[in-house]
C-alpha cells in the first residue's frame, strides 16, 4: 500500500465516522430513537480508529516523488 492509498482510505474512514456520529446525534435528539445511539456511536468509534490506523500507515510510508517538468 502506498502512502497516497493509505491516506485515501483514512479519509474515507474518517468520513464514515463523521456520518455515523451525525446519525447518532440525530437519534439522540429523538426519544423514540435513543436506543439506536449506542450502536451508531460504537460503529463511528470503530471507523474513527480505522481512520487513525490508515493515517499511521500512510505516515510510515515514504512520500512518492512528483517530477514536474
């Protein structure tokens, strides 16, 4: 996996984490949906951890050179 690929995966995972957090917040505001909050929050947390892992992988990879000319 290249640095760029890892960072692409990190961004996608961070977006999933954000979307799940938004849903958890939406469910928390509705008394009839509050039972869904823990599952959405947990899923968001897993995606956030995944984003951090991919970011760490990307950070460990060498940058690829871009030749301009």
